[in-house]
C-alpha cells in the first residue's frame, strides 16, 4: 500500500448497470459521498480491473465491473501542491478563473486538510499565487461552498488580489447563480434585502437577523422555468455573504432542493432526489464578471449547469 493513502475495492451492482460511474461507486462504497467520488475520479484516483484510469464521473458503469479507489488519508495542516484536475475558464499571468465541481473545498481547514482548490492551484500554478490571503489560503479572493459548483477567480499576483478584493468590497463583481428551489416564487422576480449573521443556535449556519446584528445582504431573483412543485431561478448577488442565496431563498419559503442545512425537502421531491442520488444544494455559480485588475478589460464568464443539476432539472420538467 502506498503510504498516506488507502485503497478501496468496489464491485458495481448489477442493478446499477448503466448508471453514472460516480453514482454507482457511491452505491457500492457508502462511506464515500458521490461528490467526494467525483473529485477522486477527476483526479485520477479510480482504476478499472484492467488497470485503466477512469477520469470521467459521467462514464456509464457496467454491472459486475471491478474498480479500485485510492483515498488520500488525512495529512498535516499545511499546503502542498496536488495534481487535482481543474476546469480552467480563463488564465493569464495575473489571475485564473476555475469552474469548480461540487464537492471540492476551496481552501484547507479543519476536516479538509488537503484535496482542496488551493492544493490544486498550487500545483497548476507552480506555487505562483498571491500571498495576501495568508498561509492558509494563498490566491483566494472569494469562496463558494464546498457543495456549490461553478465559477471562482483566484489571484496569482498581489496586484491582482488587491484589485479584485476592492471590486468585491464595492459589490461591483457580477455574480449570478442558478438554483432549483422548492415551490414557485410569487412574484416571479423580486429582491430579498435581509441582513445575515451566524445563527445563534448553530454556529455553522447563517440566519436572517435584525439589521443591528448582521451584515447587509441583498439577493435579486427571477424565475427561469416552473417545474414540478419547484422552479429553476437565477439569483444575482448584490452582496456576497456566506450562504447568502441558500438562506435568502429559504427565508421567503423557497429553499434549495437538496440543501442539507436550510432545505425542507417536501415529500414530493424526496423520491426523485433519492433516485438520482442528489444530496447537495441545487446551486451553481453560473456567471462571473469583473474588470481585470491589471488590463482594465471587462471580463465575463458563463458556466453550463453540471450534469447532476441537469439530471435533476430534467426529472422535474412539467
């Protein structure tokens, strides 16, 4: 066995024939989440019994197939470059825009000491990341939740970091999310202006609070398409607080499907979520726009819905 890793063996069940590989492996290895397996597959940690490395989480599984899954063991709390596959939307000498998969943590912290976006960026950028974020999170200007997919920008130089940070502070960054929520919002478009702070009951969660307790938070939403007792919506952030879209949509009675912290999944949605193995908030950072902090060029990037949200969307079409 290679030091620092464990290797798990998995046999695809015959009733999982034709499933996506990440879903079939999650069924065979219940100790690993589907999102964790997506990251392991994409980073080349999964091999078939013929020794071929499989890197596509959406590959079709065959009943009876055997796989080996290499799982890194917890490592010391320090940043090390790791060869984790990244989808790059844009890159130059000053910054990089990554289309992050759900399940990938942005920076090392307790419980996630490696296998993060920072580890991947340190490898990809050969250590050339801005140091303003400190030892724990070099290059990181903003974050999106572990189980939220989509676009995130990181700074390679201090000049880029400072310029981007000023735009985030001024709320001039364009950030649009696509979400699948419970129920049909009425009105079909509107704004949620509700301050957010740490929940008094659970410090891992955020909550809508009185203005003198929290930070101003504003989300503008609009209906994209009605679904079966649900809806696809676009949420544009005026501010960018922790869990903002998730808390704001829940606060107006339309929590995100699959959200383990703020969702209240109704009986009508539980069967389809279980059938698809969908166990994360249905949230995707679909658009990111900003002024390049060095060239002053206006840049806008769009990201398609990931496969799991597309599957959920199709399953809910009226």
